[in-house]
């Protein structure tokens, strides 16, 4: 029987009134009848409590953003969807394609009928200015230098693909250079209750009123030298917006008041690192996790995995990787009482750090072949999947670290995989998305190609995928 919340409420009221009426004439009824009346009252009270809980749950679900941050509502790359598309091309299963202005690798976030991304409008630098600025560069990486940037938030209508908003947030002349594989708008925003929170590393942070399309606040007071540009995305915890700033010169994390943008706490990294500045940098994003019943902020950085109290920034514990690890980009995943992370450069290892039931977390196992520097791992049941920068897909037993398979997909990978409708989706920089069947044996179900390059990860809502390339945003769904 279908009934809305008002219908259920009226039914409960009628039952309550009936019991009250029978109770009023109850002086002439039997003891057994009175007992049944008492049980009925208890049933109605329990029903009303259950009804309130269900309505509260529905209200929360309807109010929450469909895809609030990079890797979705669980922070783990899992999407709840049925009827997801398995195949597509530039001509098939594409509902719309919208050109996104500027350049940026941030992944889309979705609330209601709005899709938001960040982007950078770049003013090219003159060759003589590039030569002048590179005189202080001590590295050997291929870099992008520009004369100036405008950092913006853009909004696209989920149904039609129409560009709705293009909001200027911050600007900077002669900004730090970025690696040619990076962009000035690579950190993904977070959306909650009509507020979009955009972070651009050392270039600043901004909050947007998504309904009005106006900037609520900005904070451009927190700086580091990234060396390769910004990469860490922010997270929300209660009234705080939290993010990493792990540069070559300073390494710390910060919490801002999400209503005002003012600093609430700031905590420096405490672990001993290599004295060389470039070996101290990191670009990863924290996650929130309940550890032994207490909510903690799990925060990888160069050479160490940290845990902090998200309310105060107080360090709770840290675990050394046991090897040099820096320039960390993949986001950690959790399960089976363990935290899974890549140590990245110079030689990446996948670590499983057991935390459940231990006074001090410790490394349970490590694996050292074909581990990614950019793409995040994905945990599905008892299997851990990851694809390295060169396209080698690995599946491990998540509990033991034993290898199930290592197979080549092909291409170069930066974006992180997504589990949707019982399938795993891996997108490479060349515009191809491989669809892989979960399990201990390797099986590719489809290879789907689009024009352009893919650095952003999938967003999922409304029985559709939203995939950003270097020029466009696509709505992909089964026709």
C-alpha cells in the first residue's frame, strides 16, 4: 500500500482515536480486552516513533547532495545506481555534451539539478617572462607557466546541460607554475546545503552561494610552495572545511569555519621527513573515519600517515611508511579494519595499515609492484583494485595483500576508479574508459572512447554518469 507521510500520519491518528474511544467505554469490557487495548497503545506508540525515524531518514536523504565531493558520498568511489551505462561513444548513450570554459581537472560535484566544477582561465606568459621566472627552478619537471589566472566555479544544468553559472572566485598575477600534467583548478570542490566550497591550494579558498551565484567569502592568507601546483581537495566535517597544504617549504593542515572562512585551527606535520624540500610535498586528500568508536581525520603526507581530531586538529597518532614516500595524490580507502594507501614517489608501495582494535595502528602488509602515483585504489568486497600511471591494473586480496592478477589496460591514468551497478570504471588520460568486472579473475566488459583527455573522476546521479574531459562535460546514460 502506497501512502505519503500525511497519509501515514492520518492512519496513525485514526487508530489512536479508536483506541481512546474504546478505552472510554472500557469499564464494561473484560480484563483480556483491556490487556489487548494496552498492547495496541504500545503498538501505536512504537509505530509513531518508527514513522518519525523513517520520515527523518527520508528528509535527510532528499536533502543530501547526490555527489557531494570527489569519489562521492562515501569518499570511497562507490556509487549507488541501477541501470548504469556499460557502453558509450561520442555518438551513443550521450544525452548532452557541454563545453567547459577554461582549464581544470577538478571532478564534478552534484546537488539537486546542479553540477558544479572549478576551472582556471589562463593568460599566456611571454617567453622572456617564462625564462626569467624559471631561473629559480631547481627541478627538472615539465612545467606550465602563465601570466595570470582567474579561478572560477561553473555550474551546468543536470537535465539540459545548459551552462548556468560562471562565477569569478579569485585571481592572481604570475602564479606559481604547475606541472604540465596538473592544472590550476585540480582540487575538487565540496557541496552542501546550497554552499559550494572551492579550494585552490596556495591560491586561496572560496565559498559560493549556489542559488544566488555569489561569493560568500574568500580566504587567500594560507600559502605554501607546491612545486607542481595544487592537488589536495577539501573535506567538510560539521562546521569545518578541512584541507592539506603540504608544500616544499611548509607542511600543515587547516580547518576553516565554513560560514566565515576564518581559520579555526592549523596543525603542522610532526613526522621527520627527508631534509630536501621537494621530498616533503604531498597532494592527497583526507578522509573521515571512525577508529575504535571515535571519528578521526585520516591524513596521509610525505613519509607518514597521520590521524587528527577533526574538531581541534590535535594529532592522535602517526605511522611511518618505513620507506620514503612523497608527492602523494591517491585518496586512501578503508575496510576490514585497515587503511589502504600508496606511498607514491620515488617507488610506490601499497600499504595496508591496521587500526581496528589496536592502541597504535601498524602496517599489516605491503605490496610493491605496479602501484599508482596518481589514481586512487578501490575496495570492492575482499578485493583491492588499482591501476598505475602506465595502465597496469592490479587486483589484490585486501586482507592479506596476496595478488590475484596484474593485467594491462593501456594508456596513462590519473583519475580514480568508480564502482557503479556492479561494475568498475577506469578512465585514462587518452579519453578511454575501461569497464571491468569485479572478481579475482581479469575480465574487461567494455572499452568506451571519447574525444579529449580525462583527468577528472566520474560523478554519478540521476541514473547517469557525468564525465569531464579537458574541454567538455558529458552526461552519459543508457538509452
